[in-house]
C-alpha cells in the first residue's frame, strides 16, 4: 500500500511538472505570436512595392509634379527635366555605383528604351563622375540618358533604395514609383496604368 502511495505521488508530481512545462511553453508561444502580430502590423504599414498615385484620368490634375532637376549627362551637357519632350512619358530611374541590381537592370532599361520610343528613359546614377559615365556609355552603347546624380536630387525624390523607377507623365508629374528588375516588369507596370 505504501508503494502504491509513493507511485501515486510520483505520478502526480510528474503530471504537475509536465503541466508546468506546458504552461511555460504556451506562454512562450503566446509571446512569439504577439511578436509576430506586431511585425505583421509593421509590415502592413510599409508602402507596397508599387505605389499607385493615379487612379483615373480625372485625378491626373492631382498628381504631384516631379522635382525639377538639372544634371550633367555623360557628355557633360546640362539636362533639365523640364526641357525634355512634353510628348513622351518618362522613366526616371535612380541607381547607384556598386549596386549589382542596378548593373543588371541597365540592359533591361536599354532594351525597353529601344523598343518603346514613345517613352524617354533617364537614368540618374549616384557615385560616378561624368568621365566614368561616358566610359560606360561608350563601352555599352546604351540608348538612354545617363546623368550624374547627387545627394540633393536623391533627397528631393526621397530615394530610399536603388534601383528606384519613377513613371512620369508627359507633364512631368509622378504617376507611380516601383522597384523593378526586368524589361517584362517595366512593360507590365507601365502598360497597366
């Protein structure tokens, strides 16, 4: 009888210990779920990869104008955004030296620029000189404008990552902003608007 009592006490002790372990694990799981819910809420508040600013033609008057820029191209000529064609939409692409995604994106931009002449493609590259840009253009023969960017221009456009692509309408108003990687991405994006 004494042995049965000891076994019963041992079983109860083991069950109590198992219950305590389960409670601790549940509390830890609840804390992990709360942390995950907080992260999900934070992510939901981050702007989507493509930010649509234009919904209908009537809203076009509400589109924000692109900040005016005057930068030098790979030939040392000053290019003003406001002096570019008022008959074409523009892809204004912000890139930076040392950005592998940007380097891979240039041939895609070039292919888009060659196929769609009703778009003007302007690349603003940060961290390079006019001579370096000239050498790039001579070696690669790209069909887009390559401008030397600066901190002020990147700040005015609030560029947070490269490559960042801004779609401007014919009046140089920002229609959308996206982070793209291929010619197919560009086509899907610009022709969906």
